[in-house]
C-alpha cells in the first residue's frame, strides 16, 4: 500500500520535530563542512559529531574533498606569503556553498579578520569579490546553530557533570557570547557547572605555548585548577586546540577529567549514553 501525499507529509513532519522546532523539506540547508587541518589530523570525532547534529536537524552535509588548511598557522607565525595559496584554495572549494560550518573559532576568526586584507594585498579583484561574498556564509559551529538557525535545543542528551571554557577567539573575535552555554543548558540530563574565570585564556595560543612556555604553563595551571574545582567529569569548548592544552595538564595530573568539543556533547542521545 502506497501512502497518499498528506500521509507522507505528516510522517515527515513527525520525524523532523526536533526539540520544539519543526523542520520541513524547504528548511533543510546544504551545509559544507570545513573540518580544519587540526581536527582532521587529531580530533576526527569532532567532525563526525558535527555531521550527526546537522543531519539530526534535517540538513544535508557536504565535505569538499580538496579542502586543506585555512592558513592560520602560516599567517600568525610570519609566513604570510605561504598563506595566500591557502586562501585561494579555500575560496575555490567553498564558493558555491549555501553555508560553511567550521568547528573552530580560531579558524573562523582567521578568515574574518585576515582574508579580506589578504585578498586585497594580492590585488585580485575577482578574489576580493569572492571573499566578500563567501565570508557571510561562514560560521563557527555553535554560531551557526544559535545565530543562523536560531536554535538552542538541538535534541541532545548527555547525563554528565560538565563545565565550559570560553575559547579566546570565539569570545573576543567572533563575539559568541553565551551562545554555547545556552546550547549546553538545553541538553537533557546535563549538570552544567559554571567555570570560575571562564573568560581567562587557557594559555595555549598556538605558538605562544612554545615561545612563552613559562607564562603559558602558569595560565594553564590556573585554568586546570578552576576546572577541577567544579568537580566536573568533562570540560568542553568550541576549540580543540584549547582542549588539547587543558587535557594535557589534566592527564599529567591523573585527574580522570576528560575534554571534548561542544559538538560531541550536542551529538549525544539516549542510545549513545547506554
């Protein structure tokens, strides 16, 4: 028996009723995932979690296979000429996207802060125009959920005690504000504990941790002490670079506290928690 059109519509609506938000066929976006070289190499579970969340919300996720690096590491350490081809590659890979989602505040900050002036320095009018058209479609993951989609509850379940660290690029460059916290508060089963000094840097800062190891280590000690004071089972953030830095200290102290990207919490559900 083949159901009629009205029956199919009702079934589709029920399946896409997610946390008080009704999604229809017209609402699904074609989202391009820029995973970043850092996550691709060291934290592949973050990318999988982003896809799980977006598909749960009714969107189609695409992964342009030619993507590489945004050029942040090169640009911030003085290799600006070497970063230029990476700008051009990013634009070539993503210029046709409806939306580009990036699970890294620092990479999005790199694009917004530096891509326009990088394109201008190349004196390439076509590239300048392409960058101007593409950048408004590029979002950090939590920013895409709260500001582009207007969501807080994404249907997540994570029954653990968690604290949140506000990464510097998201807090200061992107102005994420309390968006990530609102997403976490809507997670069912979570025990969210505020982190003292949440706006304080963890001390990573890319090569800062190498060039200024003593200062970085002192900042990290303050951050890990604050995490431990919450008695949280896990510390989350929007940037795995910060979490790697924090996890290193927590692991060396044998604390048993884990770190995981915000997307991995938002991807949680009852089945995964069993």
